[in-house]
């Protein structure tokens, strides 16, 4: 069970969310550069 009683589990979830966010941002900026490059 993840929750306030499991700080490590919560940190793990936050870390993975952060990684997903960073990967998403990288993908988005790559897409943006690709679109800008075509014009």
C-alpha cells in the first residue's frame, strides 16, 4: 500500500512521475523543433 505511512513508496511514485514528465517534455520539444524545421 502506498500512502503517508510509506514515504519511500510515495517518493518512488513522485520520481517516476517526474521522469515521465521530463520524457514528455523532451518528446514535445523534439516534435516542436521538427515542425519548425519543416517550415
